[in-house]
């Protein structure tokens, strides 16, 4: 058996993150597989140092619209298969899903929609959630072990944000969104961080507008999930809150495979 270290990070624009030390952080070899969300770039817009980071192969899925959404996976373990999307046009055009199949598990890197703009986007977010659940259930039923990571854009429970009472009517903590997370977990998936850590004040996103990070007034909206059958392969799950460069911080998952 061997140890595999996975990280996930919403960088809030990979070109902006590059100016804040992203490439240097990657060159420090922080993990074996690094999943990135909200790249906000097409491949042809990326500099060579983002496309070819030492020891990593990079795979990208961009939105049709420039400067919006997008995911990338950097890996020093060669995947057997790389694919993108759900094969559902209304979701795939936003470049939110990247799948890498390895010998022991399938990694699904996802930037889930934000429902905060209006009712239409909230509906889109909830429909995306349901299509995603059908997608991963089908893979699991076919015998795949799944590692699912990314910015879920929902805090699950009151412990997962600093000010739950004030945010009950805000998208990201609406009862309908939180109930969907309950439904997802009840389908046989594990929130790996909460499997190992039930302490409060652990967050992954902080608003830039209110200097919230300085005061740790945050939300835990970035997750690593695994299917129930794979949970014994998890050896650690954690938050790297000291890593700067985005309004999110990276999260980590260690596996024994």
C-alpha cells in the first residue's frame, strides 16, 4: 500500500493566483493530485508556467464564457482516463466538472454553482446538484470508488459557518440547499473532514469585503467526499487555512491505497 495526498482549492482566478504565489506553492510539491476550481481562464490564456508545472501533468476544463468558472487538475500520478462534464449541455458549457480515473479510485473535481445571484441561478444550482448525484450514484453502482472534491457553495450545518443565524436566508445556507447535502450523504457518501473533526471554527472561505479572514468569520464550503465503501482508505482530512492567494484556502485528503 502507498500514501496518496490530494488537495483541492478554489483559487478565484488562476491567473490572479499566479501573481500571489500559486506556481511557487505548486513547485513546493504540496501533494500528489491538486484539484483547482474557478480558474476563470481558457487554456490558450494561460502562461507556460501554469501549463507546465514541474512534476505535474495538467488537465483543464473551461467554460465557454471567458473569465468564468473552470476547473483544472494537476497530477503526478498518471490517470487512466480523463473526461469532463455530465454530458448535459446546460451544465457542461460552464466547465465545472473534471474526472480522472486512477487504478484505485476515480477523482471528480467540481466547481458547483453559486445560487446567490437570483432565483434562476438557485434553481440551476439545485438542478446541477441532482444531475451530479445521479452521475456519481451511477459510477458507484458500477463499482467505482469515488473521491469527490471542490467548492460545494453550501455550508452544511451551523458548525460550518461563523454566523449561522444571520445567514439562514442567504444562498449557501438555505434550508433547501442544506437538505440536499443531507440527501447526498444519505445516499452513501462521507464528508471526510467531519468524519475526523467535529470542532467549530474550521472554515475554507472568507469574504474579502469585510476582512473576514483576519477575524476568522468564515464558511466551510469546500469538501472532500468519498463513497462509504472507500472511507477506510482515508487517513486524514484537513484545512490549510494558512495558505494565502484566494478568498478560499486549500483543503486536503490523505489516502492509503
